[in-house]
């Protein structure tokens, strides 16, 4: 493959065609391995030769950045606790703006607080009282016996006690009471607007003996002006510690006391990104924040507040936020790999994203799309089609129409679940008919996922929600398809591993040796290889690089101890079974009736090529969804409600058709399916459509 740099490239193909493996397991992984070795010589030595892509040669490979949803679990973990402002690096810039330009207000009286550098004091006094003689005073905090003599020895001759000037002669004035205010008179002089060395020296002396404080008394008036090094209220003289950017974080005591252009930091964090552009119009010199805001707003994210947590974003919002960050970073020479970007987009948003991709390329970068959205495929300058173990470069494929004529929606069948009210998704008035396929559609961020998981799911489980519900089914069985985790295999994902283990445990050889079911299971110690714990691969965690997976030297990838592989069933050991495809397993277990329905259901969902021992965590999302729903096909009933979020998930059109076939099969067998998706094929196949577009 000869991939041109500085272009938009697109990889297309069905699930497991190799397009994602080429992009992520070869190009992305090899790029990270090469370029992250530059962190330190010690790291280069420790990982030398590790994790290399299994290819003969890769040349001209630039640093790569992946923008996608490859692992939902790791994505959520990386985003947990972070906010939009933190991700775009705007929180720190806003805090710096507030620190440099903001006005502090006193918590005691509400007056304005300010700090003054030593050379600013004289100009400020000259501005307020031109030509007027003033006293430069230093507050005296240390009060002990012999303090007057110490001041005289230091060269001071006068103090101001309770507003009265007194000379330090002899034993000095009476010792001040606890409530008295005492200031050392540093100097008496007229301020010069052009600044004078004598006034500056007096300010520095006052601050050296009073921890940064400078008090000016206008001669003859008794009025005190606080011009301290630390922020000080000009009305009551209350002092605050010098502010730093960290003081503008959440729950800090002064976060509501600093304002700029009429807003506090808290108000800025709660304001939508779009409104911040107007707020920044009066402030100059902060081009970076203006660029980041403009990129985010241009990609339709102007409604997001800076304080919005990343884990609460819709998938489409999260990917567009990543794209906005890349556009504002100014990086060049990067290979950007964007996975399933277009499935959540339509209309103006899709046009904005395509414009952004072109700008990334114009900035000296390369864009690699893993996508089947016709508009994004059309913008690619080179398209590679992966199919049946081959890859070819060609022109943009013609897009067949999504459906003929107007969409026909079936008449609503009673009974139906009716949800009305106002809550986490906003105002709702929707009906979900029982025993039908309902498609919940709407743009990214409209609340499709929240409707499924925060409204419908608790309602079906008889939990309290903010909405009123009528027609709630009784004793319903709710199925939600979550992202897989752990080390489960395809065989375990179909719920068949224990059944197969029972078959081998019942064999004469296993009975004679006293081996029960647990001996043949991979999630328990016993018969599995102790070196790799039954995974067939040994994983090495590298701190800065991708984890390395090497075939286990002890079991050679068979996952079991040698003696366990001696137990066979119809000529195949359990290790051989894990190496079978689903289609091969159907023939192998043809006489084992309990296993056949689930194997045949999975093959019927277009998954006959999957290996039984393949870990489900490594499957593409669409493959895992179909595998999970194949299991439900064997046990669905009229009580079953299946909630599926984004079933199309950016898959190839043939894979989406296979998914739609599974959803229709669930309905035909009596179940109720609610799918949240924008894909036109899902919408056309639905019996009922709920549109959350507002």
C-alpha cells in the first residue's frame, strides 16, 4: 500500500475486513512505538524491537494521533473527572486572564481590592492628591519591650499611634494597647508624577519592615490609603494573599470575588462556549483562547459549557471536541486517524466537519478516515476497500439510496409506554409501542442515550424518574448491550463455555483422571496454562508505549496444559474447539442440541467467521452487538425489552443491514426493541420513530 501524505484517505470495508487492524494495529501502533521512543534513551533501550508491526517495511510514517471510540471503557476512564474547559486547555487561560485583568472585591465590605508594585505607588498617590505632602507609613505588627529603641537604632524618629504623630525620644511613647494602631513614619514628602528615587526607597523600606505593606496618609487629613504589595481593599484595608491561577478553581474562597467584564470565574465556567466569544471581544492579546473557542463553535459545540464533564458528552460531541482541539493546536506533519466520525453527523455539522478535515490537511497533516458515511467517503482523495482478505485502491464507490419513496411508519399498536414530563432529557412526550422496533433519532447531544439509560431503563425496572409514565409493562425483562470487558471469549459471550466444559468433563478420559468442569474453564485455575492464565498470549505493560502481546512460550498459544489437550471429543480437544470458527463449530456440535441454537443464531447474524476463542474485547463494536443479540434471539419473549444504543456504529452498509435483520428478528419473536440511532437504514426498518430534534 502506498498512502500519500498530506491527503485525506479513507479505509472502507465490513467488520473484520482488516481496515481497522491496518489503521490501528499497524500504522497507529508502529507510529507510537517509533516516536515515543524519543522520550528518553533508557526507554529506547528497554523497548528496543518490542511491539513492531508484522510487516516487511513501513517508511515515511509520521507521528499518529487517534480520534475515535476504539475502547469505550478506556475512553471513559481517560475522560472521567475532566471537563470541556480542561480538555481544551481553556480553564488555565481564563484563570490567567482573570488574574491579570480581573477586579478583586473584598469579602468584608465589597470594596475593590488591588495590589501595587513599588514603582506604582508614587504615581497613584500623585494622581489622587497632586502636589500634596504625604506620609509614607509602615504598619507595626511586632509589639514588645524595647521596640521603640530598636526603631531609633534603625533610623526612625516618628510613629503614628491612633492617628497621632509622636516622636521617639527618650523612652518613647507609652506602650500601645491591644486595640491601638501603630504605624512607623518612614518619610514625609510630596509625590512626583514622574517618579522619584526618594519616594521609591521609602516604599521599599515600608514593605521590608511590614511584610509588603505600604500605607499613605494625606498630610493634615488623617485619611489612609492602602497601597500594599498584596491585594488590599481600598475601603476597609482588608488584605488577601497574592492570587495565583489555582485560586480560580472550583470551591476556592475568592472564585466569586473576582470579576471581569461583569462576570465571575464561576459564571464563565457555566456559560456556553458561544457566549464566551462576545465576552472576550473587549480583551486583547489572548488569540489562543479565541482560536479554540472559534473551532469548537464552528463544529456545533457552542452550547457546551466549560464545566461540562467529558463523560457526559454524546459520542458525536466528544469526537467533534477532539477535532476542535486538533484544529486549534497548530500541529503539522501529523497522521490523524478518525474512527466512525460521520455516523452522528448530518447537514451543517457534516459540512463543518468536512471543512475542518480539509483545513487539517492544508496545515500540513494527513487524515485517515475509518468511515462509511457517503459525504466523508466522497471528500477523501484516496479510498481503499478491504474485502475478503484483499485490499485495493479505487474511486469513491457509488452510494445506493437508503430507501425508496417516503418512509412508511406503521400504525401505533396498543398497548404502548407513554412518557411525558420534563427532566434530564428536557421536555418529553413520547410513545413506545410494545412488540415493535422503535428508532430514537436526533442529532448528537439531543439526548438519545440519556433517554435510553436514564429514563427508559429505570422506568422498565420500576424505579422513580422525573417523568410520568403510562402503560409501563409488568415483569418486563430488560436487556442492555454494554461494551465488553475482561477476558471473555466468543464462546463465553454466547453462554456456551460451561456447556462445552461439561461435555469434556463427561468424557471417559476426564472422568478417569477426576477432572471436572472447572478444569476446562479459562476463568479459573486448574487446566489452563499458568503462565498466560489461559489467554494464549503474555501481555507486557509498557509505561509510555502500547502494551506488548507475545505468544505464550509455555503453551504455544493453546491456552491449556499439555495433558488437558489429551482429552478429545470427536477428535478435537477443547483447545482445538477454541480455534474453530462459529460455522465450523455448528458442524462439530451438530448432535449437541443445547449448543446448536445459539451457534446457529450467531452464524445467522453474519458472524460465522469469528473464532470461538477470540476475546470479545477485541471485536469491533458492531460484531459484539450482533453476538450479544444472537444470544437474546434464543431466549427472547413478549416480556423482553432490548435497549440498543447506536447499533449501526459507523459500520459498513452490509454490516448495518445484518444488524437491522437481527433487530427485526427480535421483534418477530415477540420482543420490544428500542434503538437509538441516526442511520437511515435503522430508521427505515423501524415500526415507530421518536425524533428528539429540537
